[in-house]
C-alpha cells in the first residue's frame, strides 16, 4: 500500500535532529520526500560519520539530491522543485533560508499553495531566536526538565526525546500536514513555525493543569508520575535488571499486591502520600528477591501494570513487539517500524538512507528537468 500521504510532495532541506525525523515521519506515511543535501567539498571532514550511511535511520525512505547551494543555479533548481511541491521543511536558524534566497516569500512567489515548515529550538521570533541551543536547553525553558529525575540529583536529561523529537519533529509534521489540508480548501500555503520550546511546553499540558489545580509539587520525586509514588516507578531486581511498575488504579494496585505476595498491611495505604518513601523502600526490597524475568513470568500480561525495562538489544526480541512487527530491518539495520498503523492504507517500509547526492540526476529527471538541463547543472558543479 502507498500510505495515507501518497501523492504529497515534500522538499526536505537536510539538517540534523528534528527536521530529518519529521521528514522520516512524512516519508513513512507515503509522501514523496526529496532530500536537498549540501554538496560536499572533496576531502571535507564529516563531523557526523553516521550521516549518509545506512545507519542513519532517520534518513530512510527518501532520495537525495545534492546541490552547491552557494551557486545561483542551485537556488533556481530548488525553486523549480518548489513549484511542484506541497510542503518544504527546514531546520536552520532564522534567516538562513532567506540568505540563500529560499525563504518563504521567494518560495511562495513560485507556489502560492506551498506550506513552508520551519523547526527551531526557540522559534522564529523572540529574544532567543538567534541563539544556539540544543534539546536540553529548550526543555529547560519549558518547565519540563525541572520535573525530571530524582529528588537528590540534578534534573536528568531524557535523551533528546522531549525537545527534538516529541516537542519538535512531531509538532512540525503535525503542523505541516494540518496546513496542507487547509491549503486544499483555501488554495493558499502558509508558514508553520514549530519551536521545540513551544512543543515541549505543550507536552506538559497535563502537568501544568495539575499544578494549577494544586495537585502537582515543584519538588522532583514528590508526585504520582515523577517517581514519587511507590506504585509508579522502576525497581531493581535480583539480577540487576529493572522492572517498571505503573499500578495507579486501585484495582490494578490490588492485583499487584496479590500477585507479588505483598502481605504487609502498610502496602494497603496506597494514597497515603506521607508513607510513600517507606512503601518505596518496601517495594524495592520485595522486587530485589527475584530476577526481572522471574517477576515477568508472574506479572506480565496481567492487570498489575508491570513490564520489563528492556535495553535496545532486547526490545525488538520481546514477544509482543515481535508479534506486532514493531521493529523492522532495512539493509541489515534493526530499527523501529513506521507508526501509527492504518487499517486500509498501511505504508510499506522505506528504503535505507541514501548517500548524499545518490539520486541527483534521477530526482531532477522525475521532477521534469530535461536531460540537457541536468547535464548543464553537472558541468557547472551545481549537482
């Protein structure tokens, strides 16, 4: 099946982090996404050796056109592609695309229906808009980083999942699809300003609501969902591996107690918050009596809300993930499968990541450039 975004044409100005992830999502759903890579200078060092190889999972499913963007003909080449595109996405600092002559005004002058998606950390406007930063900085400003980690340690970096990918790439992908749907009615494109700080703040909507209601404490490890509750945490097992426990509802907590044999009457005081530290210590002692897999044999698949904490080697092999084909392999590289699932237009897995410029001539030909024009671009060093 071609996927639910079949027929949508996307131009991706290649960068790192959230923009490629958003492009991967669009490609996974069946959009034709063309990567505009910067043409590398011979002998230039590659600061990110994984990029441009089959291990660059976020680059899967797309063809690559490499251009020397400093060449005037490269600008014109991109604008000719823009004339046929539905969406363009880029992740440079504000003003970079304008300096290349490829900002929203220039592109939408050639295609009024174009959706121009922009992903940055701080956004296109504001006092910090021109400042450098990374995921950790953006979620720090959103209020979310402060809530993560143990009480007696500094806030813990949650990989770069919250800012780059959840608050950034997914918001960008959602935004450009929303704008593309609207353009089908209005006939007009628009600019989508996706800021990782905005997005990670939005991911914290529930926590902000709880805090306003008075049921969220700004101290880490003092709330139900931040490791403060004994029934919502991770525990070390006898073999040093870990178990996740999320038995929030009383009936699920009751089953957890029953199946683990937790007979101490103190365990019944689930919602006595002042007793939580004591109960956590008792649960820690209990879970340390068996290995992780022994606990899973007893608890997994029940309503006790328990699951093993798997590493990235174990996760693809878990029976549930295997049954759902949640992980796939492309050119020998294990990786997460496209998500979500569709009942009628489930897309097929894409191809491995392309080398920069691997498809330059083929992309231009497919997008209507005549052979002599392509040859001229080659001879001029544009592609």
